C-alpha cells in the first residue's frame, strides 16, 4: 500500500468524504495537490524524500514548491504539508481533524 493509499484509507475510515486525489488546482499549470477538498480549499501534500535529499529538499525543487504553495495561498487554499511518517503515525489525520473543526469548515 502506498503512503497516499494509506492516507486515503485513514481519511475514509475517519468519515471524511469529498476529497479528490491528485487535484489540479491552477490550470493551465500542472500543479496538483495529493488530496484536496476543492469546495473549502483545503489541501494535503505528502512531502517524500525529506531524509534522502529528495526533490523537495534540493534548491530547484524547493524553489518550485515555494512558487506552488505561495500561489495556492494567494488563491485562498490552506495546504497541510506532511511527511510519510506523519501519515503513518496518525498526525496527518489529526491535522485534518483540527482543520475540520474550524468554525468555517465542514468536511
């Protein structure tokens, strides 16, 4: 089971519905969120390779991520960034639960 499948399972088991996987949020850009609730502009990004100098930790990849996340913020998105370890230990789900408990969000 991939880490994305694991998070989808955890979200579904916890009763969260309506999320889309690999949601393209800024056409014509090819940017995608791993998970998104487009109606409330909440997204989850799983940042892999954090311990092995993966794409997100190299200068070019990091700069591109900044552009993507800053654009998302300017478009009104809230982006929860997590590592695979945070998915596995339940922290990612807890963050979604906290986001869902804000006054203006219902998932």
